C-alpha cells in the first residue's frame, strides 16, 4: 500500500484519482483550496486545505510533515493573469 498525495482533489480528475486510490487500497491525502469543501471524500482520506499559490501555507505544512509520501500527483493548476490555452 502506497501513501499518495493528490493536489487539486476537490473535484474532477483530482477527486476521481483519490477515490480510485482508495479502491486500490492506498493511503490517500487530498489537497483542496481554502474554503473548498471536500464533499464526498471518505473519512479515511486526510484532507489538507490550502491554495497552491500560498507559499507561506505550503511552508507551514511542509515544516510539520512527518510522513513519507510515495506518490505525488500535482493535479492543481494555477492560471496566470491572462487566460491560457493548453
């Protein structure tokens, strides 16, 4: 069993990855933006609330982190000042 961290897991692909990881027996950590609810997440999922652009909050979380992470899926996105196309 792997410990997986999925960023941007509040909805869509990120949320689906978290739910699939649970189905496969992995220990899942999901990140969602501040104020965003992780509705539909099983209680076994550790949910971290922060915006990926908030460097101070990321530093706080990293400083207190004591568990190894086997897999990181960086699904969160940041859109610049102008809309960007893929």
